[in-house]
């Protein structure tokens, strides 16, 4: 019988196969370790560069939010009244420095998160913060307009910023009331300015149109009454 038929013929081959497998495993392990070290060396700077880019982007975003003017910001009566849409705390601080704003009249929901932040910023800056909440379409009640009128016509008021969210309907009502009662504008001029500031003049704005007509009648009656 040849050696191939002997039961113990494969015995010497088993340790060699195991040894070869072990050597192969060790080589793979070394190659994996080298690859990981290489990837770590390559990825490390990339990760740092990514974090640096994110830091620059964050700084740029904060700077942009702080330095840009609020949406639809405009002077109504320089030194007395200014208008805009929503305003961030950083923008409010910038407007205070640039225009001497001493009071804010917000027509937003006082419990909305942006209103809470705005009110806190106003308190921190030493500003008077007034709130006359109105619906987004500019709809108002006589009572709300009474309060708004009293605030806008107060001769002792500091430079005031009046605003809503978009700076169109509610702000347009407030500015229109100021034009009528303080500056003596006629109603048609007030409506023309309202439309020039993106007022859509839709059927849903009937309350706003009627409110300004009523305010114009009040202003005319006050102007014609003996002083």
C-alpha cells in the first residue's frame, strides 16, 4: 500500500495549512491596520477642515442676521416713526443704534416664540415694548384702533418702530393711521402708499379698508373742530 492510503499521511499537512492560514490572517491584520492608520491620517485634516468651514458659515450667518435690515424696513417720519416686518433681537439692537429707536409697537401674537424673544431683547436694550395683536389680514376692532391711535399720536413718545410679520397689512394700518392723524394725509394718498408697499387689496381686506376710511373721518372731524 502506498503512502496515500495510510491514515497518518495527512497529519504533517494539517499544521502547515494552519500555519499558512495564520500567516495569511496576520498579513490581513497588518494591512488593515496600515489602511486604518492611513485613513485616519487622511480623514483627520478633512474633519478639521469641515469643522472650520462650519464655524465660518455659522459666523457669517450670525453676522448676516445681525447686520441686514428687517424685511420692508422704511422710514415713515424720520426721528419719530419707522416700519418693518418681523425683526430679530440683533436687528432690533442695530436699529436702536442707527435710528435711536426707543419704543417698539408689535402687532403680533405676544405669546409667539419670536415675540417672546423680541420682548426680552427690548427689555435688555431698555426699549418700551407695546403690543396690539391683530390678525394677519389687518383686521381690527375699534378698541384695538383706539389703543393703536393713542400710541401713535403720543407727542411724548420716543422714536418708534411699528411692525408685524410681513410689514404689509397690520403695519400698513398703523402707518396709515399715523399719516391720517399726525401728518394730515388724505385717504387716497394713504391707500396709494399702502398699495405701493405690496398690499394686495383683496376682498378679505375689507375690514382694513373700512378701518382706514373710519380713521380718515375721525381725523377730518378732529381737524375741523375748534381747538
